[in-house]
């Protein structure tokens, strides 16, 4: 099981190379009332979908990601040590980030601490058998994959539900798009050259929701 080492400052173009036309942000954003703490907020994809009345605070440890983020306030911090008081947020999100940690439960415990009683928690990740059309052998196991995400969140929260997806959502129509997709997702570029177009990938993953009682 490996940690996906963050490269957002050493190779910012890897993350910028592609953006999903449909993402979990679209499921989560309408449920948020605020104040919401968007942990590992990146360049603000979730914040860009929130209504003006929703109080949002972003945290990330990457200067490059925060420089690309037009939303405020943001704080540079590690998600394992959040510089916020206990019981202060109505929602905390961990979207596409926990696989960057050796011990994702440490960050989930911090999320639980800063949530108010009754507050709602969200985390998401892909499955190891995501993208089978282009990664038939499966992705290398990480520390936070859909296969284990629910039990890891359950090690911190009592009230946990999961929404899994296993579906083709959108095509990659051009060779350039497939190359960009591969670069963004750490997939060897030769796979893009061999793929037939349009490429419909089966997306597999999970959105985990939890409540702090
Ligand atoms: C795949 S991006 C996801 C960004 C955003 N949540 C989204 O869904 O668009 C992962 C983010 O996690 C951040 N990150 C990685 N390790 C971190 C850590 N230990 N503490 C805080 N942020 C971290 C990275 O800088 C990056 O912005």
C-alpha cells in the first residue's frame, strides 16, 4: 500500500493538466450550509460551486495550490494539525486528498475535532479497479481507496454512510484529452497512444458521508 506523494508544488502542471467535467464537488456543494472547512481545498473547485450565503474556509499545505485559489479566506496548514478550535464548523470536507497521507485516520480525527456536534463530514476517493479500460491490471493500492474508505472513516465516526459509483460518465474524445487524463492520473502516457477514441472510462469510487454526534 503506497502513499501518493503530493507533487502540487514540484510539478503543478500534473494536477492542472486535466479537470473532470463531472465530479463529487457537484454532489457535495448543494448540501453545504456553512460554515464549511474545505480541507486540502486545492485551487477551490468546491468553493466555486457554493452560493454566496455559504461561509467557506479553505486549508491546504501547497503554496502553488493556494496561489491558484481565488477564494478567501484560506490558511496554509497540514490537514493532520488544523489551526482551528474544536466544535467550530458545520461541515468538513476531505475531497480527493486522504491518499496523500500515511495515516488518513489522523486527518479524519482532526476533522471530527473541529466539527460541531451534529456536523457533517465528507470524504471521497477512487477504487483500485477504477478506469479498467485503460488500467486493466488495477491501480496500485493507496492508503485511502474506495475499498477501505468506509472502515477508515468508521474508525473515527459512528454514523457513516457511503455512495459508491460504478459507471461511465463522460467520454475522452481526443488523443490530447486522453494524454492529459493519463498525466493527471499518474497513468503511463503510452496507454494514451494505444487507446481507441472516444474513450469511455468506467469510473469507480466512493463518497463517504458521516455525522458527528
Ligand atoms: C487531488 S488535490 C484535491 C484538491 C481539492 N480537494 C479538490 O477536490 O479539487 C489534493 C490536495 O491535497 C493537498 N494536500 C496534500 N497533502 C496535504 C496535507 N498534508 N495537508 C494539507 N493539504 C494537503 C494538496 O496540496 C492538494 O491541493
